[in-house]
C-alpha cells in the first residue's frame, strides 16, 4: 500500500514530553517521524534528541513502555543516563487491540497504529 510520508520532529511544541519522573535522570522527548496509509499510521521513534543524531542502542527492551489509547500514543523508555518520554495526541481514533510496536536496530522503535476508519488524516495530531 502507498504511504504518505510526513516528517515531524518530537519537540515540546509538537508532541508533549511528560514532566520529569521522580528519578534524577533527565527527561528527553525522542525524535520521531511518521507515515500513513488509509488503514494505519507508522510512527518511527528514535532514542535520540533529533533524527540525525545517533540513537541509543542500549535502551533495554524491558525498559520501554508503549500505551496506545483511543486518541493518543504514549511511550516511555528508560536508559541508564536518561528517560525518553513522548505523548502524541492523534488526529483520529485508533484500534487499541490491533495496534502493535516493535524494537528495531540502532536505538529505534516502530509503532504500528491501526486506524478505526479508513481515511487520510490531515496531520498526525489534531489541528489547533
């Protein structure tokens, strides 16, 4: 299927990084980009502060938590030196049960989010 590729950097203005946890580790919003088809959204998360920086390869798989809700996606990844937190409000509703995620090499995670309805979203997040 054809995908419309959109680039969007994980910044505080575009995707809300959660506030610092109780630990003393710095909290960083990871870089991400996304693409969509009529049926799904792919969100490519990189454990780095920007897309062209190297991703942290040693983020343990059991230290990554992904939560897909009806209208948002949340990711928290704990590394020895920092915590990555990302919360993305979505432009449409998604199927929580059919949405999945997987770790890939070079400090990255791919979120495959299934849309409730077949449609092209005007953007990843609701327009303000």
